[in-house]
């Protein structure tokens, strides 16, 4: 009967240590930047994701565009511009409306780029992470960085062109500043060998920083004219990265 009493302090110490470890693990999870934790979405998103996977299975891909609604809408407002610039380039649109960095990460881990080895991947993501106080610029930058590293891991032969998030809102704002800083963080990865960075945001702005509804009717999404500006602004870089120079 004396044995349990003799070991009671040891049991108590073990229990305390285990609880402390659990609390530490919970705290670590709570501190984890959600922008770098891959998660899926529901509803029509799943159908879009699966359709991209099916296209990947067909292979024969030289160029991919990865992003959110601004990228997906190459199939809408940007359709004619896409056909002009990318129709003959074996290009595939990997954009899904509403996506944040964590959703793109999940897609890359779950089929969107399986079985293909494009020459170039054009990436623009992060604007949906910038709403309110959901994420800091640093957290968004970490999310974009995680995507680039995932692309390098799964597509080691693919050159990655990171585009700074396009300006949004009529006038300069804290949200614009947050996106600019996040883009710069991701842009620091550029080595001009495998990873490249372009900021073409000023192409959409007036001299005083005003974003015109003539280019982005809702001050976020592009129209045919602004998709033309996007395509023209990256064309010289794409020609080099795709090896099309003569």
C-alpha cells in the first residue's frame, strides 16, 4: 500500500509535463499562420478544382496561370485577350474565384499540377487574404512564399513568374499598402534564374494613384482593356521565359 504513495509525486510530475506539452502544442497551432496551412473549400469550388485536375491529366501544358477570380476571369472578360496571347501556347488557367493562399496550396498538393511540367507558371494571389485584419502583410507574404516553394518542389523545371498583387480600391489605402508589402516579401525570392518577379500595378493607375473604373469597373476585377494591359506588360518576360526568343 506504500508504493502508490511513493510514486504519487512522479505521477503528478508526469501528468503536469504532459499537460504542459499539450498546451504548448495548442499554442503553436494557434500561432500558425493560416495563410500557409493548405485547406480546401466547398460547393462549386470543388467542381472547378476537379476540372483543373482533369485538364492536368491530359498533359501537354507549357504555361499555367495560378490565382483567384482575377486569374479565372481570363475565361470571362479576358477571353479574347487570352486567345490572342495564349491560345497557341498550350496555356491552362488554374484560377479559382475567391481563393486565398491556403486554398491554392491545397490545390497544388491535390492534383492541379500533377503529371505536367510547364515551362512557366504565372502566379498572382493574396488579394483575398488582405480583407480587414484577417492577415498581416507578413502573413500574406509567407503564404505566397509557401506557394512558390511548393511549385519549386513539385515542378523543379518550371520557371515561376510572381506578379505583385494588382492595386484595388479607388485611392491609395492601407489595404493597398498591405498587398504591396506582401508582394515585395514574396518578390524577394526572385533569383532571375528560376524565380522571377514583376510589379505592373502602376500600369493600371493614374499619376496620382487613382484606379479608374474604366479599367476595373468594381475597383478590383479587370475588364477586356485591363486584361490587355496585363498581357502586354508581361509579354516580353514570357517570351524569354518560354524560350521563344529568336
